[in-house]
């Protein structure tokens, strides 16, 4: 089914406080075949047809473009030494964050790894506050003190600097949800590089024993740091790793497949069937972090081939054009607006105030309970001060 071109009214709000979005009027729901290539373990497969409104699909495209442009800007700022510390980009993997957001509620808790900028965006943190945080500015979402791996929002429990550590924490969050009877589902996201860790299997065990409302989400981007999954894992079928926990594997480079699979997994948990694993088959274009050129363990031809054949933004563009929702010119306009918008944000951020030394020991204690000094932090104070 196809619809006629509909008018789109770009409405960009104050970029310091809110996420830009496009308001799309005159929706007609569409049923579009997804490219999920679903594999399952002890559960039924999600539908091969996804129901999506034209406005939703266009918003998905918009958000993926904005996330990519945001992280490309971060890449440039880092290389200009306008940022410090570690920086892990998810360029190429945008469909996971956006597709997941399309199928969960605002109250569903999410916790992820250090590759967290795209999730932070979809959980409500603006491009401005994310980039300001990366630049160590007071206007950042964590006041410039958290950096790349420590961003938080309502129902978003942030990234984690320790590989795999977020998975047992996610199980703890799910335990709290069950105890409080919130009817929410926790999503604990980790990568293929973390999948072999003992704490992940301990988390699986506890989640199954306690019948917790959690979806374990494995972002399999083929390489754990510089080691391929085939070299690091005796079994690369991560969706089967839970054994007694059902699992689904899907094409994580297709926005509709992600949307469908996450909705299916969430419904599974809310139907009181216990935890489930979802493995996203995806790919990152950059290295593990910006200190990794990403060329020692894979070829440039491999990266170029994935960009040409599997890119998630190109795939979404195909869904939009093939179903007559918008034309190529409209999508080019969105990309241009995203680029101009984020360039303006970067210019503003560079004029913002940096964190001061005195900020190092703020927000450590609950207000009203601060000691006179903090050991190992206050200048001139010893560990016994």
C-alpha cells in the first residue's frame, strides 16, 4: 500500500532544552514487510510485517540522521581536542536505539554500555546537552563531569564504563520493578564483547530464577574491541546463550525489524513469561573507540561493503520512498537541516563555560550531608582528613 506525499512541517524547538522533531499530519497506517531474518530459541518469531504510521517512519529516519550527525560532530570535536577522555561512537547502529524507543514506554527502564549517546538521545536528552557533556561544559546533561559514558535521564540508568557491569545492575532494576509492581519492562543492553563474562550469566540465572521483567539486548556488532566474535566466542549464537531463557536474533540494521522484535519481546515479558534475550545483528563503522582506527582487524573494503549493502539510514530511506511516503528531496532536506542544526549547536557549546576545579567535589553527597572535606579529592587533605 502507498500514500500520497503529505505536507511536513519542520518544528525545531529551542535546541538547548528539547529534541528537534518533525510534526507530520494526515497519517494513514501502512503494513510494511520488514527485513528481520528472525531466528528464535524456545519462542515464536515476531511478525514479518510491521504496522507503522508514515509520521512514525519519517520520525525514525529523522532521529537516526540526527544521531549520526551528532556523533559525526563529536568525532570532529574529539579530533580537534575539544573533548577529552574516551569516546565510543555507535555510527552504523542507530536503528537499535531508535527502533527500541518506538516500542517501549517512557517508564520502561533502560541501562546500557559505554556506547550510550544514541540511547541517551532517544531517552530524552537533547543533542545540545549530550555534546556539551562530551565537551566538559557546565551545560552538559551531567554538568560536564560524566563525559561520554555517564549520561542519565528519567528511566535511563546511563552508560557503564565497566564492560558488562550494566547487565546485573539491569537485573537489579528489574527486581525493583517487580517488587514495586510497576508493570514496566527493563531493557539491559550489552555487546558481544561482554557476552562471555561470568556476571552476564549470573544475571541470566537470577533473572530466570526470580522470573524478572527484563529483556537482555545483545548488540552484536561483530567485533569486541579488536577481536571478532568468531575468534572470541565458541558459540556466536548469543540469543541462545541463556539456555533456559528464550531468545530472538534479528537484523539490527533495519528499523522496522528492531521495532517489531522489541515490541514482541516486551509483550512476552508483560505476558508473565519471564525474561527473554534479543540479539541485534549490527555493525559499527568506527573503531571500538576513537583511539582505535578500526583497520587492524578488518579491511576498509569490509566496512565499505556494509555501508553500501546494510546501512540502517539507507534502509529506512528505502522504506519511505518505496511506500510513497516522501521523495528523495525531502530526505536530503532533513539531512541538510540536521547538519546545519548541529553545526550551530557546536558553535554555541564552544562558548559555554567549562567545569571548574571546585566542581570536582560537588554532587558527591546528598545535599545537607556533605563533610568538611573529601578524602583524596580536596587539595592539601590526606586520606585521613
